[in-house]
C-alpha cells in the first residue's frame, strides 16, 4: 500500500496504516487500513499480480465517525457500511478521516 504525497495541513495527517493477510478458510485476501487522522488519505494498492480481474469484485467495509462521537458504555453512534469494489476502485481509494476499512478480495 502506498499513500499519496499530497500536502497536508499537519505532519500527523500525512499517513495511514494497513496490514494484509489471507483468510484461512477461503484464501481471500483481507486488507485492513486505518486512518486515525482528521484528513482523508488517498491510497493506492500496489500488487505484484492483479488480485481482481475482469468482472471480479470484492468488498470494502468502512467504519468511520467523528473523533469524539459516542460515549463510554453506550451503543456506537456509527455503523459500518459495506460496498462492492472493483480493480478500478483499488487503483486509487480515498480513506475517510477517523476510519477503519476492511477489504476482502476473493482468491
């Protein structure tokens, strides 16, 4: 994963963090990306071989909210949303501020 080098208003706002692995049962590629900053981050997935081809698609589940949303011991004020993703989507993805993103791409 690479992130863009677009200028930022704060030094702490210039990066995102991610991890990847394979699902033990299905072999699907699972990528997790966190943006704990107050600015959206543009990321590019850079794979050695294409993970989605032709009509192939995967999913992205995104959980995002204001940094001060919610109160302890109360239900979360935000809910995850899941969208379909294609190879084109993965060529450049904008990660929302204060978000946790999980991409599941079939084997």
